[in-house]
């Protein structure tokens, strides 16, 4: 029923779960040395859409997302900031969860942290050493011997000559047998400060790739349904995960590999030096709402590059307001006289269209196109007073059902208690015909990004 583009087979395939009662999903999570940026959140929103789509289709999903709380960057940042690794990573893990909530991303079932899995990581590395897939070097590191794994390069579609050193591989790893071999365990260096664990190879710390092999298979088994990440994760990270997991566990590992394309800002790579590097907090500070960020991130197909602009945020807020306006208008319908509006047919066609697009490799742009065409039809029926109460209830139920996927109509974004009070004060001023005061309050709310509209049934507000 659902098709996904599977990176490893380079084509769209029917999704056939291992166990249809429990879909197993692993999504690579953040490295918690800083606030995650909107590019990272494109990945997490795509994974949220995937999860919601599977659940909408009736599956139970069990999702695991790792938290990388140990790598070169986390160690360096904790030393630079003069705080312990734990203090640093706790701070940014908390911030990550806050941002997830702001974006209305459904929480994974487990968020394992690498530092809590050192024992299991050592165990998997030992297995690889015992089977001849890994070797120790003089600096007490352990490397994976890529030449032993004939499928290496299949996911990224690389031939051995293309395999350059990935950006997370130290350039000073002279002792490797082959340039493409990668670290499973990194022997202690003085730059690591007091971050180290004992192992059969001496003190050190795990490599980045092995943590995902260990934590995914710990929760989901040696063979599971779906593994996701951004396209930058394909090589070397996911390629290495496949090598480690298959060689250690002799199983299929992952059936479907799904990767999201990158987010660009104003058509450029996001970077601090270009001044176009944004966290969720940066955008909220500019006065935009998190629901608009969510809409921008979710509304383009995940396999296409997404060009993020502030203009898009404005358009997103308008689209959200339109759907909320529809809910409000539907709530206002009073009459229950039977009229021939053909609404059941209109609803049925819309839902078919919406689902057909969604189940076609998450073609959300197609689904949203169908949603707004349908919404316009409903507006026009409402304008003609052509929907009765019962029909309007049915339409609203469909709208809220569809919101299980897009997650923007019923969000937590709300105005503050103070702002609610201002709206009431303005209504009172209007009643007393104190137009000056009423205009003053309208202006104050407008400065806070809230638009006020007076309708026959009372005052309503929406975000600018
Ligand atoms: P990292 O913390 O760098 O491991 O990244 C976390 C997730 O965000 C991974 O799935 C990355 O592939 C993804 N990611 C990083 N940068 C971008 C970007 N600019 N656009 C989309 N996804 C990204
Ligand atoms: Zn990973």
C-alpha cells in the first residue's frame, strides 16, 4: 500500500514490514554539543512525517533515535567551555527536546545515549575483532577492515577509488591498513581530557558509527524495517553501520534506507560565516511561530532540496491561518436543513487523493495541493450557505484527521494570558464606543504579531 524510495536499491519499492504489528524504525539523532539547526530539523520533521504516515496507515511504529553524547565535537566543546561532558550534553539534549515539542514532532519511544552503551559497544567491537573484521593498532585504537566486507560501498553506490576520508575520520590515523578503514574504538589522546573508558584494547572511547549499529540493533533486533537520516549520513556513516552490523550479527540489518535531502538557506549552504545559520530559537526570536517553521519544513518532498526563506515562513503562516479559518467557519454553521451539496463525493475524492500522494513515497506536496483544492471547495459551499450542520461536522472531522499527518491545525502555539486579556479589554472598549482605546490595543497586539478581526460571532485572532 505504501511505496518508499529505498536508497540501497535506488528505486521505489512496496513497503513490506517484517512484522506488520510493529514497524521498527531507527532515526539518527543529534550530536548534542550545540543547538540543532533548522537543517537538522528538516531531517527530524521528515522522520516525523514518515512516522505519522505509517501510523495513519494503521501500523504500530516503534521508533528509536540515538543521542550522540560523545565524539570529537562534544569533547572539544566541553573542554573549551570548562564544563563536564555530561553537563554540556545534558544542556543540549534538553534544548533538543524543547525544540522537538515546539515543532510538534512526535517523540520516539527511546532516545538512547551513546555513553550509556559503552559495554555493548565494546562487546560488538570484540565480536568483529574475533571474526577477523577488525584489528588493533599501536595507539590502542581498533579499525574495521573494509577489504573483508565485499558489499562495502553498495548503499552509497561507490567504487573503492571514490572512498575518500569522511569528515568525521581523523586525518592522523596513520596506522590503518587501508585508507578506507574506519575507527571502531579510538585510543586515548590527551585532547580527550578526562573522557575515557577501559576496554580490552586499553583506555579510549567509541567511534561514532559503532554507536548506531549497537543502539539500533539493541532495541530493534539484528534485522529491522527502516533506517533514516540526511543524505550526508549515507557515506560514510550508514555505509559503515551496514558493514559493522552485518559482519557482527550475520543478519540483514536494514530493509529500507530513507534519506532526506538538504535544506539550503536563501539558496546557499547554511554556515555561520555566511550569516544564514539558524536554530529554531533564532527564527522564533524574529517573531515567527514554530507552527510556520513546521509547515515550511514538512511541505516540500523530502528527497528534494528545500530552499528555506523568511518569505516561505510568511506564506506558511497564511496557509495555516486559512485552515484554522475553515475550522472556525465550519463551527459557525447552524442550519440543519438538508441540502444537496454532493459533499460525500467531494470528501471521498479528496481523501483518496490525499492518501494516494502520501503513500507514494511521502509526496506531501501533492497531498497538500489536494487539501487546499478541497478547502477552497468547502469555503465556496460555506459562502453559498450550502452545508448543513451535520455535513460541516463531517468536514471538520476530516480536517482534524488530516491534521494527524500535518500537525499544524491543532498545535500548542497560543497567545499569552496577557494577550488574551488585551483582546477582552478591546472588546469592552468597543462596547463603550471608546474607539481610541480599541485602536490602541489593536495596534499593541499587531506589534506582537497578532491580527484581530471582528466577525458577526465575536472577535477572533490569528498570527500575522
Ligand atoms: P548531525 O547532528 O550532524 O549528525 O545531524 C543530525 C541529522 O541532521 C542527520 O540526519 C543529518 O543528516 C541531518 N542534517 C544535517 N544537516 C542537514 C541539512 N542542512 N539539511 C537536512 N538535513 C541535515
Ligand atoms: Zn547514526
